C-alpha cells in the first residue's frame, strides 16, 4: 500500500464527492463509488463493473482501497465467532460476531492496543500502538458481513449484521475523528445503512469527549463503569484519576438522549473487587437520576491479571439489589467463553503474546 494514494474508503460521502469532482468526473459517480465501497464492500476497483474502464484505471493511479483481511477465526459452541483481522501494515485486531435469535451483532475495534490501562483487560497490556483509520473500522464490518453471508448462505446483496457495538480493542472516544467518519459511513443510506438505534459506542469515560460525542453523533452511549466508588475505580481504571465518577455522572446527565433511549452502564463483576451488597447500593444511588440500564458482565479470567469472576449466586443477588432499587439490570450471557471472545479484553499475537489458539480457555465477553 502506498501512502501517496488516497485511502478512498476512509472518505466520508462528502469527502468522496469532492474527490470525484477533483478527478473531473460527474457527481453521480461518487454515489456509485460509495455504494461499491460500503454497500457491497468491494476490495478492488476491478469489481466495480458499472464504472468506465477509464475511470477505474484513473482510480488505480490516485487511490487505494484499504481494508482488513481475515487472518484467523475461532468458533464457539454458542455461535460466537472471533475474527482476527490483519491491517495492510501487518497489525492484528479482533472483532467478535455474536448471533442471537433477535439480532446479529458485531463487536468492533477502534485502535490497535489501547492507552487506557484498565487493570483487568488483556488489551491494556499492549499499550496503544496506533489508531485505526475509518477504512479499517468499517472494513471489519464489511469483512464480517462477507463471512456471515458465506457461512449462513445469505444472499450477496443483503447485510446480515443488524447491530454494532464499539467495545473491541481500544477506547473509541480516544480515536474520535476516525470513529465519527466511520459512523457516518456505516449509517449512510448508500452505505451499510445501519440505524443509529442499532449502534452503541462504549467508553471508559473520557468526559470532555462524551459531550462532543453527544453533539456530533446520534448513536447510543454505553459507559464502562465497573466500580461504585472512586477508590476502587482509581485502582482498576486509571482514567478515573483524571475524571472522577461524579464528573462522569454529570456528563451522563447532560448527554442528549433521544426519546426512549437510556445510557447503558457496563459493570464487569469481579470477585472481592466491586461485587458487594454495598457496591450495589452505591451503584443504584449513582444512577438514581440518569436514564440508565445496567449490564452485569461476569469476568472471564485472564491469567496473570489477578482478577476473578463473581460466582453466579452473588451476581444474581447483585442484580436483584439493583432491580429492587428501581434500576433496570440484566446479567449478560457470557458469549464465546470457550474461545476467549472478550470484546475489550482481547489481545492478539505478534502485537501480542496472549492470543489463544482454538480450544484453549481464557478471557471474557462483553455483550451489547
Ligand atoms: S477495557 Fe477497553 S478501554 Fe480499558 S484498556 Fe481494555 S480496551 Fe482499553
């Protein structure tokens, strides 16, 4: 891949329109091109058979289609598939496909590694290697759609994925500009055309970015909270040293929620860390004046990180305590346990030492 060539799949619809105009082509060509790139997920210009040969030849001189390619997959007995994708410069990232009777969800990565340093997370051990480009973010969706179509014998023209959760490797709001372009592409009617109701972005709580995210996008917000007091959160999520829980809750109260929506609070239950009855009482108090629902997620253990999963009975008591306090609370099914399919707790080989070959056990899962 040459850096002199325009990364054409990273352009917003408006950016592509300008690019096509600069090539001296008619405006309708930009729609055709955008559809090839993002509705059909084309990976070569040669596939774009309704573009003239001259235009395709011109495109090859000035642009390139940057995407990700499947490197490895692991299949769980519950239908979850973890894909390891490779970028053009050889970086490895992961996306997790989680089918259920109601929806087909993909957990998407936004960075190679992560700078946030959450103590319970395998990805954190990599540090931040680089941001993913918009084309690499949407490329995961296109590649997973292709895989699901092939595996489930779904027609080529249909988009099998119904929901997207940005809970994979990286902190999405730490790569906000690229995330925003990717969301614009994913929601575009001439692209994959996802509804904003079916896209959720999860953050550890970069407070100033939550405000921008609310002002500049229309998708759903999830907060990876994981503690009910600052002392615990400081210890397991270093971001809390900068923005305390009170700051985060204030940002949530101000978040412009569309009618009928709530903010999802993810709470990974870890034995002896954040799972006491007092935690449940404090958590309910924090959420008293926020339109919220809580997803309790049982931790899948990462060897070497020193955290353990809360047992089922205790998790159920925690859920009951929150529910009784009027907070809608769900225990999320632990998807892909047998393949270590943890969104946000994934790591990969080469960038990483902890990618687990098929059949071995490690790590967790976060469900939408
Ligand atoms: S849990 Fe998410 S934000 Fe925290 S270190 Fe892991 S990938 Fe980054």
